[in-house]
C-alpha cells in the first residue's frame, strides 16, 4: 500500500513538473494565468485510451474557456500497438501514460486514469464489460465527479454507436452517461463508505467527430442542426499561438501511436451534441453556470481584488503584483473548504512565485540511490524581485529543517542536505489497480517542500527531487531521481525452448545498483517452490550485467530467479523504460522465465531470412528453436541473396513501414516461384507502401478475432500444413493471449486456399486468417494470426503451426 502512495506521488509530480528545469513564464504568460484566476469553471473529458482525447477541444476548454479541465482515460493503452519500439504490454502502458502527461503539460489539462485494463481490441462494449468490473468503474467515476465537481462533461465517444468503434470507446461513453445521473443520486450505495458530497454536472456532451460518419467529406455533408458548433480557431495573443497550434503540439506527444501532427490556423469548427442535462441556446458550454467568484461562499470578497489585480498588472514589472497576490491568498484562506479554494490557492501560489521571479529547485547529482545510502540533496532558492523573501524551512524526504534566511533582490540561497531512503520509497511505476489507488490520484503526497514567507504569508511549494547534471553536448539536463532496489535479477530470455527435455543453457544476469559489494545466494526456483539451483556469488559494487550461465536439465514450466542476501530477497528485474521524449521510468518485473520442451529433430529446414517491419520478437524465438535466422537488408538485397534461404518471413507491418517493398516485393514473388516459401504476417490495410503484397490479389480488411480462445474449423484437416511435421488440432489454439488475430484478408484470389474459418461470438465465420497460395514451385502465405504475441509468450500450440508453415515442402 505504501508503495502505491509513493507511485502516486511520482505520478502527480511528473504530470505537473516533468523532469524539467523550473519554469519561468514571460510577463504575458503570467497575465494569461491571472485572467484564469478570475474563472471558476470546470470540465471533464472522458474516453478510453491515451490518444483518444481531442486535444483541440481540451486546449479550447483550458485556454478559451479558462476552465479547470480533467481528462479521464479509463485505460493506459497497454493493449495497443507500438510504433517506436517492439515493447508491448506494461512497457507500452508506461510509455503512453507519460505521453499523456506530456500532452497535458502542453494543453493545460489534468490527467487521470481508472483501474480499467486495456486488454486489447474489443468489438462491442459488452466484451469490455465482461472483463471490466463495471460497478468498480462507476464507483470511481462517480467519486471523481463528486470530488472534482465538473460543470460539464464531454464524452469523446457516442454511447449509442455499439459495434462501430472499439468496444472500450462506447463503454467509456455508456459509463459516463450512467455516472452523470449517479453522481447526484442519494440512493447510490457504492460510495456510502466515502465521505462524498452529491454533485450534478450541468451538461453532458458527446464530442461529435467525422470518424462516426466514415469520412470528412461525409461529415461535411451531414445534417449538423442538432450539434453545437464551437469555433476552436482562437488566437491567444498573449501566448503568440492559436488553439490548433497548442493542440497539435499536445497531440504530437503520442509518439508511440504515430500521432505526430502539423499545426493549422484560422477558423475551425468542432461540434458537440447535448446528451443529458440542461438545454443550451448558444455556443458557450457553461451557459447558465455562474463561473465567477460569486459561485462560492465569500467569493464576493475576492472578486474585486482579482479585478484590481488584472487592471493593475504591469507587463514591464510583474513583481508589482506580488503584494496584491499575497493579500488575495490570505483572503482565499479565510473561505470555507471547497475544491475551488484549493485550486485557486494553488494558482495564486504559483503566480506569486512567477511574479516575484522566484527560482525554487531541489536536485541531486545522483541518478538513483538504493535503500540506506546517503544522498546529498541540493536546495536552491533565488529571489529576482525587490520583495523581501524569507526561507522559513525545507522538507527533504519528510524531514523538516528550519532555515530562517532572508533573501533580498538577486540573493541566491543554496544548501546541501543529506538523506537516506528505505525500500518503502521505491519510485517504481505502478498501474492503478484498486479503488484506493484511484483515490490517491486526488491527494498530492508531499515529501519535499520549500517553505517561504512573503509579506508575512507562509507559502510552501512541493517539489520533486530531480537528478541534475551538465552534459557537454546537450547542456543542462534534469531527469527524475529514482530510488531502486539494490539488486536487479533477470533471465536473459523470457522463454527458453529446450530440445526434448535435454540440457538447456539458461543465463541469469544481475545488476548491483548499490555502492557496496554484496555477497549472497543466487537460486532458481520452480513453480512448486522447489530450489532447483543455488550458487553463492559476490556482486561487486555498482557492477551491472553480471551474467551467470547455468547448464542443466530444466523441465517444462516456469522458473523464478532469486538473490538472497541475509534477510533480503531480490526477485525482481529493474526494468527501465527509457525514451528521449518521456521522463525515465522503471518498474519492477518478476524475475521469471518459461521453459518449453520441444522436439527439435523434426526441423528439416535451417536457413531463414527475416524482413523486419514495425518490430516483433519472432526472430529470437526461431533462433531458440534452432533455425539460423538472418535479417534481410531490403535496401541492398538482390535475387541471388534470397536464394540461399529455405523460407523468408515478413515481419509485422513491413509492407506499412518499408518503402523498399514497393519494388523488392517482386523479388519475393520470384523467390517463391523458384521454390521458396514466404510467410507474410499481419499488415494493416492503410496505408500500405504497395497494394501488391502477394503475387495474387489479396485485400486486407479490418477483420479481427478478438476472442483469443475462438474455436477454429479446419477446411481440409488432411492438408499438409495441418499434419507435417506437427498434427495441428483445436488444442493448438488454446491458451492464446489477447487475440487470435487481426487484419485478416477480406478478399483474395482463387489461388489462395484458406486453411480454417473462425469467428467471434455472435459473428459470422471468417476465413481470411491463414491463406496459402501455390505459386510456381513454392508457397506464398498471408496470416493475420497473432504469432507475434503467441510465440514470445511460449505458446507451443501456435509455435507448432508456425513451424508447419516454415517447413512447407516445395518442389
Ligand atoms: Zn481508443
């Protein structure tokens, strides 16, 4: 539980201060924020995945309407695809979470998540509700609405369009529609243990988009009389940018989804449709809501002060506003506790910092530490105003130190404090997986603070400790500072394929993150919790990548690696998620591997050529099985280079990513004609680099079988591919993960023979999952089956079928 709190602490911090130098806004940016201080409006945007949100509308809400705006993405997007690396699952969820935090940092929204897992594509909301706990999600959403009190809620998706989009999408809108009523329902029991106040948002909208009409052209022609048009083409002259320019920067953060966007200017209309709540006459979503200070008790004392602040603001010297700001802070402090008191007090605190040119920073020159090591933390405060600032105290790692130092204009204070962390302070990334985690998103945990006094007003600023250093090429660098376990243990492979239970070489690698030598026992434990291997080893201080090779007869099953040092047991890998566009994260991954026994003597072929597309882990699996796998360089490859391979495999989405295939596809066709086998894994239908992905006509559709356990019906059970070398039966399609397949062929020439049919619940049979065409002396194969997920996860059923494809005998 404690770990969750720590995670939330990091999460909230990274949202607001993404490992970056303390920001110092310009006078006009400060003025823009001061205007926002005068608006008490709030909105909530709801969708299912990172990247679902319409950043144009969020930017419009935060900038034009100056509304406090939350985006609730139900999931982390871990079930999606990844365009920047072959990491899927947890790693992808972490990447996408950080991309969302980046996006909100640009468009000014606040980011929240629920416990809903992104288990992969679903066709119908009912599939989503089979896997999601609907009551738990409603409880979270009602809690969030009561806590955040949004005036308006905007759904990205339509609650009425089942089956026209991802089931998660429609489910998010349906949940939102229910929540809109439940938030103000006294009879709603699920939150009776929580001290929440009823809240009725004024309106619920659906953010209409052209994609529900099939195309932009169709949407242009559609009757929009029931929609409310919003001209989002607003120019914010104090920021020097218009709405779409900010929105496209925000959208472009979704690098893993390939959502890089160019900016646009000029008039642009976005539409919303009223789904529930009060009727609306004009184009102001907050119509009829009092968004002035009058909406809160005692607010009429604040209103004139804020008006004065706006009127007297001096663009040449923002520090002149500091006195009035501290007065406003004190007046807000007298108000009864409300969400607006908290929000506005935080805004004023930031404005005081900005106007007084205050520089506040807590850093260390260590990238990470382990429990019980001393860490030197530097605190820096600079005053760049004629305001007398007193540094009262600092809190480092929950320890308060009294400072009592007065800072005149241009005075800089810095000091070093030594602290130690414990294993409760690990900064590992965690997904939210229960209601308490969800709630913690709303409570900022304060561990490090700088307390200052301005005009007798005490203000404390919460800051993260950041790793700060100079890079002679890149300049000043800020990164998140991490607390990690002393030892990381990992198997070099997630799956090992042994030949018929013979001896298998397994490698375990340890990293020592501490500054001392650690002596202990490395052991391998099977699924019955029996120790099958143990060795005493010493891990030298700070030594990374220390690999131990174990050669032993490992039976089928899962194994864990443990490193025990006295009473400490380390059984996790410290898995870093390191990309240049997001802050550095790590998570703790079980040190686990799977051993799969397999009869390698059936393999007749040996040389495989692989054409890499978007990236998948099939080549490693094939090497483990015993094939020699070469990567084919499409730029330089010639016909004679291909002839040495017995089978050539085209990686996932290669026809989407590799321009060379526009011309080099012919080499593949000729290679098959001359007696080779080509296996093309799933490709998406748009945009292909060439429509000619096979020697015969084939059209890839959007058909997916999302049920990973869908039953298959073999069309001709006696055909070679289902019998040699392995007999393929229904059993081979059991224990698949996430989905059976995607982007099946919808239409194909008669030369292609479908191998089986299958279908999702309630749908008609489809036969485009696995197609084999005889071409000349060889075989050309297209398959949408998700081998790229099944093979790395150690699924032998899928592996046997894949080997049968590879081993197809040609003339
Ligand atoms: Zn989505």
